[in-house]
């Protein structure tokens, strides 16, 4: 039986739905063909470079190139903690970037000679340089005292062998008005009053969270700026100026000098006597050797 589709000519223009379906089929075929490896004995010239080329398997032993299935064995790029060179508005290199590393951008770090110069006060009525009044001082003092007292009480309670249950705060009453009004909602009530209280904590309950976890330390304090001139060679004049005489009177210096000279003269005399003794001993040894040599020659002849 001949159908109507066989009689009609082929369509010249496809519909939008048919084009979308055809394009999706082509894309799926292309993606499958790209991700799938060629069959065995047909892999000449094909090199697996992507993770998807390996699929769920390992490397291809017949392909003699470096392969990294699932990125195993691939060397990761080394990260460096070197700082990038930055310049200011005038084009000068900002060497204080090392001191600012790890700190917030709002933290004030003095690292330039200009920071040591006092700034002139142009407006005495500036609120930033005014001293706080008595009320602000008392309020700050009271807050500091309460914070310190709270820390001390917590330390004392933690050091006690028996811990008492902490006191709960007073109950709070909250008036709640639901957004949906009517007999079918909220049991027909327009408002409800909720009583909120803190749950009593068991003092013998073990901690729920790990408190001994090591947290990385924050950045250290910025290094103190070293403001000094470069080193230079000391001249002879400066050495003489820095030479400090001993704090002894001239009379004592004279007596000490005489004692030193007397001791030195005695040492010279003793050394001279020792030298004369050695010379006399050497002279006697030479005379004895000369006599022995003469006697030996006479006996031989």
C-alpha cells in the first residue's frame, strides 16, 4: 500500500524542531567520537592529551609518549611567595610592601622617614585631635572593667574543681502576629504571645566541638624601621677624638710609669745574664769539640 509520504516530493525546508534534533545528534556523535579513543591497531598518530581521552582506564602502552591518566604523575606548577614590584604615584618603588604583607589595607604601618616628622596642627578645633570628655572616659572605663571582670570570672570558674550551672537569663515575651489571618489559620487567633527562655546547660556535659584544633597564627608585627646613615670608614681624626684617657690622676700615672720602667729594666738585666750564660756554655762546648778533634788527628797520624 502506497502512503501519502511516498507520493509527496521531498521537503525543501526543514522545520525548526527537526533542525535542533539533527544538530543535537551531530553534536552527540562528535562529542562521543572526540572523547572515545580509537580502536586497537588504529591508533597510529593519535596521542592522548586530555583526561577524557583515557576514559575510565589507564595509559596506552603501545603509544610511546608521556601519559598522565587522571592527571597522575603530572607535575603541578610551583607557587612562589615573591612579592610583585609596585610603584607609587611618583613612579618610585614601594619597598614597604614587605612590611605590609599579611596585614589589612586599613592598618597603619610607619616605614618611611616622613612618618617620623611631626605633622603641623592647622585647626585646633579638629574633633580628631580633641581629648575625650569625662563622660566618654567613664563609659570606656566601665566597659573595660566589665570585660576584664568577665574574663576573670570565666578563668576562676574554669579552675574550680566543681562547676556550678550557669545562670540563665530572664525570660523574654514576644508578641507574634501571623501574616495569614482567618479561622483556618493559627486556630483562629489573631496574635500569640511567645515566652522564650534559655535552655539550662548541663555543667558535666562534655564539649561538643574540638577546642584543641591548631589555628594558624596571624601575621607578626611589622618590623621596626631602621633609620640610620650608611656605614663609612672611620678616619684617624675620628679615632683620636673617640680616644678616652683613663680616669687616673697624673701623680698615679707617674708612679705607675716608674714602676713599669723599673720592672722592664729588671727583665732586661735578667735576659742579658741568661744570654751571657748561654754564650759561655756554647763557647765551652766549642772549645771541647776543638780539643777532641785535635787529639783524634794526632792519634791517627
